[in-house]
C-alpha cells in the first residue's frame, strides 16, 4: 500500500504528517495561551494563532488530497478570523471605556 | 532537498514564534511574535502550492489584521500582565490540559493513514484562477455569507466603538467628546 | 309587535340598561343615568301592561314562548322559554311597577354619590330587575335558577354597595352564602324532578306529575323549600336579611322588602301542583311561615334601628305569605305579597326620606318630633304603618285578613290551619305593637335631644312622588279584594289568579267575622293606645325594664346568630385550622415547596458552572474536547 502521505515538492518529498504535527503544536500553544494568559488582548492573539494552525491543516490536506476545497475553506477561515478579531477588539475597546481591562477574570458579571 | 530544509527552518521559526506569543507579558511582543508565525506559515503555504492563500496571508492577515491589533494596543496602552489574581491554579492546570490535548492530537497522527489523492493538474493547483473558479462557482453561497458576516462585524464594531451617549461621562467618552467638542466651546 | 317579542323586551330592556350603565359607568353623564336607569324599568312596566291586557282578554290562557334551545343533551332538553300566565304577569306588574317607583326614588336618594357610584348603583338595580323578571317569567326550572342566582348576585352587589364599609362587605357575604345554600337546594330539587319526570319545564313536569304523593315528590318539594326559605329569609336561614340593611335604603325597599324576598312565595306558588301533592312539605311551608312571622315580630319589638325594625317586619310579613300558600290559599298569599310590596316599599322609602334628612342616622331613639317638620313624609309613613298594622281601610288590613280568614276557615280535621291562624293572630297583635312603637318613637312626640339635624328638610320631589304614589296605592289597593271584611265582597285578585291556581277549594265560614274583628281590634289597640302609652306618653314604664331577661333574649335575636356561629362557623374554622396544620402544610404545601426547593438546590449547584470566568469556560470546553478525543480513540480502537 503506497504511502499517500508523501508530498512531492520540487525535488524533495515531505510527509504531510510533518505539517500536521506542526499545526498540532501551534494549536496546542494557542490553546495553552488562551488558558493561561489573562490579558484579553493576548487571548485574542492566541485565538488567531489557533486559527492559523487550523489553516495550515486545511491547506496541507488540500495539497495532499489535491483538492482545492481545503484552500477555499482556509480563505473562509481567514475571513471569519478577521471578523472575529474586529468584533472582539471592538468589545474590548468598549469595555475599556468603563474600566481598566487587564484581567479577564475580573470580567465576571455574567456569574450565575 | 531544498524544500525539506525550508520546511524545517520555517517550522522551527513558527514554533518559536508560537512560544513567543504565549510567553511574553507584553501584548506588543505577542503580536509581533504572531506576525513571525504568520510569515513562516505563509512560506509553508507556498510550499503546499497555495499561492493565493499565501498572498492573502501576507497582505491581509499579517498586514491588515495584525495592524488592527497594534492599533488597539496603541489605544489601550501597553498593559503588562500582573502576577497573581484569581485562578492561580489555572496556570499549571491549563498547561497540563493543553499539553495532554496536544499529545493526543500528536498520537492520533501516528499511524494515521491518508486517503489517496485525486489526480489534479498540479501545475495550476492553487492559482488565482482556480481559486476564483472555486469561489464563484461551488463556494458562491458560503462566499456571499462571509461577506455578509464581514459587513455585520464592521457595523457591529462601529456601533460598539462609537462611544457612549454624550453627557454620560463614561471613561473613554472623553476621547469621543473631544471630537464632538467642536460643538462645546468650553470642552 | 307580537306578544312573544314584547315578553322578550321586558327582559332585554333592563338588561341592556344595566349593561350600558355598567360598561360606561365612568363616562355616562349623570343626566343620562337618571333617564336610562328608571326608564328601562318603566318601559318594561308598559310592556307588562300589554301582557296584562292580553291575559285579561283571553281569560287566562297561558303562553309558553320558546325562543331557542339552550341545552340539548339526551333526555335533558332545556329551552329558553318564557311562561306568561296570570301569575307571572301579576308578578311582572308588581316587580316593574314598584321597582320603577323605587328606582325613580333612587335618583334623589343617591344624589350624594360620585358619578361612578351613581351609575354603578343603577347598573345593579337594573341587573336586579332583569334577574327578578327572568325569575318570574322563566318557563323552566333551569332558567328559574338563573334568575334566582341573578337576584342573589345583584342583592350581594347592592348590600355591599358601600364596599369601603367593612360591615357592608360582611353583610353582603353573609347574604350570599345564605342564598347559595338555598340555590343548592333549588338545584338539587331540579335534579330530583328531572330524574323523576324527565323534564325541567313547568309544563313537562306538571303533565308528568302522579296523582298521589310519593317520597320523591316530598324530597323535591323540601329541597325547593330550602331555596324558598333562604331567599325569603324565613327560619332558619333568615339571619342575612337584617344585616342586608347595610345596603342603601332604596335597595332595602326594592330587594329586601318588595320583590326579591318574596321570590320564595312565588316559587311555592309556581310549583303549587307539586306542593298540592306533597302534603308534608306543604305543611312545612305553612309552619315555617307562621313561626317566622311570630319570631320576627317579637324581635322587631326591641330593635332601635328603623331599618332593622322594617327588616324584621318584612320577615314577619313574608311569614304570613308562606302561611297562606302553605295552607293552600295561594291567591291570598299573592294578594298579601302585592299589598306588602306597596306598604313596605312605602315604609322603606319613607324611612329613606328621614334617614336622608337626618344625615344617615338610623337610630329611632334619636328621631322624634318629625310629625311637625316633615309633614308629607310623616303622613305617608303613617299610612304605611297603619297598613302594616292591619288597620282598616288600608291595604294591609284586607290582605292580612284574607290570609288569616282563609287559614281559619280551611276545613281540616287535624286543626293544623287553625293552629297556624292562631300564630298569625298573635303575630298581628305584636305587629300592631311594634309598628306603633316605631311610629310613636320616630315621628310623634318631641324631638330627641340627640337628633343630628334639628330642622330637617322635606324630601325633594323626585323622592316624594314615588312615596306619595305608594301611599295612595297602600290606601286604595285593598279595595281590589274586600271579601275579608264583607261576604260576599268582590275579590279581584283571587279571580285574576284563579286560572293559575284554580278556585279556593273551601268556602269561608261565617265565623270568620269574629276573628277578623278581633284581629283588627287588638292590633289597633296595640298600635294605639298601648304602644303610644309605652313609648310616647310613657305612662307606663317600658316593659323591658321589668323583664330584662326577655329584653336581652329579643335583642340578641334568640341567640340564633350565636348558635349558628357555634354550630357551623366555629367547627368550620376549627376544621380549616386543623386541616391547615395536618394536611395543608405537611402534604399539600410540601409537594410544590419540595419541588421548588429541589429545583432551587440543583440550580444552585448548576450555577457554580456559571461562574462568569471566561478562562474556566475555555478550560471546560477544552477538557470536554479532550474527553471527546479519548472516547474517539477508545471507540476506534
């Protein structure tokens, strides 16, 4: 059974698993950032990092399967990421008018 | 072997950038680290025959969106994260969960079998023409939906950041007031 | 216009008036209320006159106008039908005639009320007239019960008219509860009759009646008697009527004297084929009536509130009517009903004039000396008093003597009617005495030093005219039927009602002259000079000073209120109290409370998850994803 995971680029051959592993590492880093950091701005940035990792996965599979849908999906993800960043930052700015925003743990008005 | 070398260089760069994002205490450094990650990833995109996505990543993402983040940092000031606060256990618990999560993903990759690829003409794969054909034929509705999403996000952002009503005395309304201050001689 | 439509108009007009006044209570201008309120009643009176003409012309052939089917369920067929015969026309005339006079009078009496209350009052009054007309015109028992409950409702509303007065609210509630006891009797009686004869219409029931008495028939008759007793404030369900005097005086005149409380008499008259057969229940009617007459008259002797005296005299007089219909002298009972409507409405309206002039003071001991200052009212009140006392030639004399005479002369080996007569005779003497007491205390003599108004004003025209009309009726009304005093005199009322009740099955005996003369003489003596001597000239010391025990017994109304309190209210309260402790709290309350507490507790646990901390949410989210991954790995092997 041939290893479909090999991607031939130029002269060399790369395993798709490498790209996916890199994406996994970046995603994990982003997730840890979201969990650990308290500055809302950095949390947003970490989310962007996770989205980028996902993009890498999508594009890797697109290349491996030679199916363009993955790239198109990646474009959608970027658009959504942009929208998310805009909305998130706007909320951040709005909250910052009421108080100092340094710690998301202080924003717990929705406590049940 | 050039491709392999490029991949490893970029991979290391990306992981370092990712670490930089979550380690630094200043938002501005996180942002710049993220730019590094994005640029590294864009090179990888190029390796994976995604020229258009590469261009978008560099111009729109690393360029525009990150600049937006920088603006916000400039607006809010370079707030350093203080130590302490609530949920102190979250530091190690979050790291643990994240690492376990990553481990699981990694373990799943081991022994994963890939489906056989379609046989597409790789010489045109990922070009602007192909992307355009895909977007405006099969992905037309999702594409239009994302445009609506962007519009909503834009309107929402304008609404949220336009400031409070005049005279409510909210903290940052003073900024706003300065713009409107032309109507108020004593502002 | 056909007769059928006219009959419906009699009902519909006051109903429409009531609805219009009720819906527009705050908006309708006072002038319009003054027209609509009494106007609809008077038009209904005119329509009743048309029916009267018809009945007069056709010799008493009854009409049963069916308008539509109300309920249709197997054997149970309830049409909406109105029954027009000599009796219902007679009642319609009394209700709308006397009712019209009283509603007109209210125009003046209620003048101090706010516009909203003013319209509300006439709304209730028209509602009462509607219900009462439905009661007398109904062609079946179900419709009768609708009217029956309707008068109970409007009575409740009107007793509690001054709803900001606690005593009025309590009185209204008491009246309502007492009336509902009667309503239950009515409904059960209807069930029994329907079960036995498979019909609820008068015609159907009367056609199916057997020839002889049966336990079922007795049961039905007794159940209807419960309804009649409650509505007519007879023993033992009488206690609500004196309290009902909390309502405005025109209400007391219309509902609690002239019309509603006579509904029991009407019921017995309407169901006379049943009572003719059910001899035990029939005898009970007479016995209850006679005992109530004497009982109420004795209490009236010690009352000091003028309206309460009149209330007890009303009970007493209705007792006479029950006595009459109970011994089978239906026409006599209804003659007395009409006469009583005249003179009791007159007395109440006259009392209303006085109360109005006295700034709502109702204690007779604080009146005195009104004769010189309110001459018109005083004369009219005297006419009413003499009529009540049964003095010739006023209407009360003729009607009461017919009742007593018919009872006296009824041939019965057991002597039961004669015993009833004896009680009625004693009551007549007492009536003369307490009426005299009321008259001499309130109107004659010198003004009481405690009188709230030293120079009372005579009532205005709109109040005076109905009083005068009623005084005239009380004076000449008796000449409709003079056979009590003169044999053989004419007897228009009895002749009028003969198509409904049939002729009186026995002949009056000559001996009757003696009791008539005796009653007249003794009642007259009691009125004057005995009551006069006691209460105006004070020649004799007041009897109650010598008999404090009797005085106390009468003032406490034979302790019946206390007895009912002890027998029913206290045990009820105790049962409710123990139910509260034993059943309500640990069982009934515990169930919903337990559910609520469980919900609250679990919600409290769940709300720990909603701690508002963003990072906890992310952690949980990621942890859940982790769990999902583990499951995925395990399942996929």
